[in-house]
């Protein structure tokens, strides 16, 4: 039982990170119909920026517990700038081009960012300093530590905040209007370019938070870390119904749980015929199954809600 | 407009740099010998790949400084470095590229998974290949006359690790995780064979990938089987975070890896979970070999701390050049027999190849992290 509970906790922690990153994919898709493949690299940039800021602040003698939020804010600011720049330079000139063009640009941006990061931060893995004491807590035989608790709580708070922004503010209304119909929104006096820029910046800020979480949890940052994470989060977004905010959250958590339960139980369930090497296959199998029966994802049909 | 002008200027500037070392060497009447080096220079194992490239480069620069004469002509060695991204598909593409470039020999690849498919291309083109680090047994057992390695293979290494775990550490219940690459899987299989033969039980065998960072799910599954020792067949980039997660899950086991984990990077990534971890490295510790200490000092001064295989790359280049000198030719067909029959005192081992191209005496040394440093425990034959 404690092993089962532990797998649930593992899945929830991993899923929270997927959900945060998936939100970035889904927000951009909701508004532009564009899959921003560079989003994983923004997560990486967030982790790297936070790490650099943290190292600098600590070497200047700032208390670790103060340095952590400050470097998070700096990383968020840096990523917002990055997100703004990506949209402005790589996507805006192609907004009316055929759909394939911005998709290819997105992959290009991803490669450029990866290589830039390799030039700036080098090929080495960077160890993330352990600032929080990371006390383990026992919950019914399973273990959850401080960082993991913070990850889950922060993810929930941020997602709730985002829902409020999208549904309760005038900015959110503008976002929903642009998602619905760009031209009509423009005719109603919505500054479409501004809304799109803000969407990219919001998504990038979430990516920065996710980046910091991942590197604090696993204790490492690397210029390549965004690739797999981006891919998984994209899968999560599709699973939940891309373009739908709640779908991204649901998809993220679900993917995290599927992965950890799959890795833990696929061996015993198939009597050793399939082992944990099928962890990813299992996740993608669920994705295919969902898409066969619900082509627009789990929550995909609520188009009016997308942002 | 400004951006376009800037782009144009950059392209012109880049085009201006096109004059290569071979042009310069050709101008001064030297014979140019191209040596290829392949390792992952991008991706998760880029830090190891760069280390390999640096080791190869240093050997080539040393050889050029010596002013070696082959076939009555002064020669200039030129390094052509390629990136295989630790990916078997890319490996065959860059291997073909090197063959098209008419290299006289290849140092590489780094991973077993890339070295094995590339070996066929080198063999087809008659190009001698020395891998500094591919340890999978099958690499040299494909029947290619051109494939060599300067490191003990997984059968030797897995055996040493398995015996050490059971005989010296006295564990009975063992769990194994591997990363499903040719290297990780091969080493894990050999380890299991040896541990089994020595009388231990393999209570769990789980899997991950060479790109993962989260192992909590498989570690939790392992925890349910209550092993005394966990062996991971894979590289440092996964092994380090795994050590942390073992500690975070309060999984009370001894933790052991092969050569892929015996790096300074591992200690950095594992943090305070690194202490007590076991790993192996083929060969004898550098400070016990003649010339090893000097190499280490020079390498660190020139590049950065040795990650893992740089000394093996250095040896691989030197043994290749020694064979060329012995045959008095850089023509692969002529120096290949000399390479097969060579006896060379390297900085990692005395290099002599058996019929397959494996090292004749493959030593393996076991290490443990003590006070944040890798300390040699013992060397076994």
C-alpha cells in the first residue's frame, strides 16, 4: 500500500510540473493555433537564469531564503522578455503565412535557443544548490519532501491564479476574444498584438517557474533539459485537449500519474512480459487511445473556454 | 534592413575563416593525415564528448609538435571532429561523412550504441577505428578487422563489478536498473551474470532511458523488493540524480555504477548523496601509470578537469600513430596489420590487441566516493 501511495505522490509531483509547462503550449495554441515548440527551451532558460542569479546573489552574501524568490522573479522577468522576443522576431512576421511555416520556425527557434544556452552556460551539468533543507515527511509509509510539497502547492496556486486572470479580468476577456476570432476582436477595439505578446509572456513566466521547480527537485540544470520536458508537456496538452486550459492541467496530472503507475505496475501486471522500459510507450498508448475516441482530447470540445 | 546587413557581414566574415590547417600544411610541403574523432558534442552527454575531443586533440597536437616523419615525408595530423549526438542514426551519417573525407583513422565513438553501427561503415571503407570508450562486447565481435578498443569490455567490467558486489560487499539481494542503451544494457547483463554466478539473487530489474531525469517511479518499484544493493547500468547524467532520489525516497541500499558513473560530474550532480557510491573504470588509476600524472596536469592546465575518457582518447591516437610509424605509411591498408600486432605503453594500460581487437590484459579498477572524491579501492585482472 505504501508503495502505491508513493507512486501516486511521484506522479502528482511530476504531473504538476508537466501541467505548468503544458499551460504554456495550450495558451499559445488557443490564441494562435501555433504549436510553440520552443517552449521547452524557455523552461530550460528559466532554470539556467534562476541558477545564475542564485549563484550570483549567494556569492554577494544574500541570505538563501531571500535569494530564492529574488532569483525566481529575475528568471521570470528574463523568460518573459525571451517569450516576447521569440514571438516578435520569429512568429509575428509569419502570422499570416501558411501553418507549416511558423511550425518550422518554432523548431528552428528551439535549436537556436539550445545552442545559445550551450554557448553561454557550457556543456556541463550544473548542480543546483540545496537551499531548502528538504525534510522528508512520512505520509502513511510514503515519503514526500519539502521541495515536492512546494512544487504541488505552487502549481495549484499558479493554475488557480491563471484561471482567475483568464475568466475574471478584462485582459482575460481580450485573450478569449482573440482566441475566438482575431479579426472580430480587432474590430471591437482589442489590441491583438498586445494580447498575443502578453500571452507569450505569461506562458514564459510559468515556464520559468517550472524550470526552477524541476532543477530544484532533481538538483541539476543543463542546456538540454528542456527538450524531453517540452515533449512530455506537449503530450500532456494534447491529452487534455490542446487549447483548453483545464485540459492542460488535467492532462499534465494524468500523464504524471500514468507514467509513475505505469512504470511501477506494468511489470507485475503483465507478469514480467513488459517492464518499466515501456513507461513512455504506456503514456503514448494512453494518448493514442484517448485521441482515437476523443480526437480533440479529453476536454477538447469546450472551445468557447479556450484562451 | 539593419538585420540583413548584419547577417550578410557575419556570413562574409565566416566565409573568410574557411582556410583550413590542411591548406596551410599543404603550402609548406607537408603530408596531411586526417584523423577523425566522433563523440556526442551536443545533447545530454556533451560534457563527456567534449572531454573525448580534447583528449584526442591534445594527442594530435603533441604529435604535430614532435615533427613525425612517415614515408620519408614530414607529416601534419589534422583532426576532423564530428558530433554523433550519442544517437545511433546520426552516428552512421557522420561515419559516412568521415569515410568520404578520406580520414586515415577514426578515434571513436564514445557510446557503444553509436560505435557498433558505425563500425560497419568504417570496415566497409577499410578505415581503422579505435574506440576509447565503447565497452559493449559485441562491438569487436562483429567480425570487422578494423575495429579496436583501448578499454576493457563489459564482460570484463561487469564480471569485476558483480564479483566485487557479492564477494567483497557481501550482498545477497540485488536490484538492477539500466538505461536500455547498448552500453547500459550490456553492462547490466554481464553484471547480473556475474552476480548470479557468485550466488546473489536479482530481485528486480527495471529500466529507464539515457535522457530521463526522474527515476522516482522505478526506484519506488525497486524499494518494494527490498534489495541490499542497486546497480545502475548507464551514464553519470542519470546516475547522479538517481543517487539523490535514492536518498530522498529513503531507499536504504548500496549504490553501484560502471565506468559511465565514475566522473567528477557524478559527484557534483549527486551532491551529498554521492558519498559511499561505488563505480568501476577499466585500466589502472592514472597516478599509478608512468606518464599518467604528467598527462593529467597538462590536460587540466589546457582544458578542464578530466571527465572520464580523455586519457583513453590520448592513448588511442598515440597507438594509431605508432602503428603508422611502424608501417611507415598512413595508408589504412598498410598500417592496419601493424596496428593489430602492436605493443604500446600507454598512459592507461599496456596496449596489445587480441584477435578481436580487444585489449589483451583488461584491468578494471573499483572506486568509491569518499569525502567527495573518487578513491581507488582495488584493481582486478
